[in-house]
C-alpha cells in the first residue's frame, strides 16, 4: 500500500500557494500517473492523500502542521477543494488507464475522531452532528455524493455574509467536478 501524498509538497509548489492553489490538482494527478506507471506492477493499494483534514485545517488554518500557515477563514476551504479535485483526477486516471491491467484500488485516508453531544438536548445533538459533518463530511460527502454537506455550505455562507463578503468562503464544485468526485463511472478525465 502506497500513499502518494503524506506531507511532502515540493517547496516550489508551496511557493505558488501550496494546496489552496487549485492549479496544483493537475500536477498531482500527473505525479499519480507516474507512480502508477512505475510501481503499479507491484503496488495494488494506493492512497491519494493521508488525512486531508489535517493537511488543510492544521496546515493552512491553525498552523500547527506544515506548512504552518494561520489563515483559518479561507485557506483550509481552498486547500480541501484542491485536494478533493486532485484526488478525483488521480482516482479517475487509475480507473480509466491502469485498473484493468494492474488490478489495484485507489482510495483516500480520512482521519477519524468522534463527537458526542454534551447532553440530550436538540441543540447539543445538532451541534455534534454538525461537527461531524464539518470534520468527516467535508471530505467524505464530495467523494460519496459529489458535494459538501448542505449544513456546511449553509453555515459557511451565513458566516461569510455576516463578515460582509458577497459569497461563501467555501468554494463550489461545478456539475462536471461533482460527477468526477462522486464515483460516476461515465465521467471522463
């Protein structure tokens, strides 16, 4: 089992904005293609990204992990958007060009934590559910359903508007990306 990205972004790519820069999705896909080509005869299990929530929230939001950027209002959302697009591209490349010949699988590693409500009140139950959707749904929903959780989209939009922005800080996927993300076998890369 090989993880393609686990905290090893080349410095020149960080210097052009790192993962918040959507232009990194295609070079990542190209790198994945190279890895599949060189090692695919021996590797049957591929992980595109290790713990993308940690990469984006702790790396670009809290600055507790590399690259140590504290920009919690927007860069974690931009980072996640790029990682999800890069994952979708790398996944599709394998499915289309390598799976039949190499017989492997491609996935992503989502870190795991759990939230429990502080009480049985509807507010606490809703808050715990919202927390899980912001943590796991942020990456899981686009991969399974093609888009971010509705509650996440609404909360980020509301907060963005309250801050005086004209639109949400959470980027949107167009219909083509939604198909690529959610596993539609008819999608083309």
